[in-house]
């Protein structure tokens, strides 16, 4: 018979959620360590995903962040805490 173990739902990340959780960890570290910054996107990165991860990470950290694109091609996202 299989063995079942109870887990905290906040620690279980499945499917796409798992990849997003791992990616947000870097954003969380940066948000906690500085008041403002710029994110330079690599070729092929989706600007909407980067901006969403920044917003989600700020929410998880309990911070308010404003952000905007520095250029029309959306290759550099600037942000600051408010």
C-alpha cells in the first residue's frame, strides 16, 4: 500500500508553477537588496513575462514596485520601490 505524507500547500509547486517559483527567487533576492534597478532582457525573453514576475515577486515580498520600459523595443525594464 502507498505511503501518504501531509505537506504544506505553500511548499508544493507543480508544473508551470514550479518553474515560475524558481524564476521568482532571483527577483525576490534583488527586490529585497536594493531600492531600484534595471532588468536587461536577453534576446528571446518575453517582456510581459519579465514584468509579471517582477510584479508577482514584489507582492510576495510585501513591497510596492513601479516599473516601466526604458525603450520602445522593451529590452530594458526599470523599476523602483514606492
